[in-house]
């Protein structure tokens, strides 16, 4: 299994269709702004997230700029998530797109 890289617009569409969103940035950055409904994941809670999540729901992974999320999306794909996506541009791109609305 593998993941797909997606744009902010594609992520918004998936989220509107009930995709799960996880944010792998540090806790401080997450607290200062995140995609609405996103779950903050770290080494402390990732295994519980994997065990308790509906792996048939699409999963959007967000980081700072869209680099670390690619490895994380692959990690989730290898652990059974059927549709995993890495947000190109990360939270920075999301925040910039919010300013456009």
C-alpha cells in the first residue's frame, strides 16, 4: 500500500466527506493553529490511534510543509489504512488558503 500527495483543495473535499485528519507537528505548533477537527499525533499516542481508528476512512496527514507527512502517510498505509494522503504544503499551505476565504 502507498499514499497519495494532495492539495489543500483536495484535502478540504476529503474532510467534507468525513476523512480523518492527523497533525504530526509538535504540540506547541498544533496548539497555535490546526486544521479544524485534526487530531494531534505523537509517539505517545500513535499506536492507540492506529488500534482505535476506522482504517477504512480516508486519512489526511498534515505536518509543517508537507515533507514529514509523506513518511507518516506511508507509515499509516503500511499499518492498514486503506486510503492515506499527505497534504502538500502542510499546515502552512492550509493556513495560507484560509486567508484567501
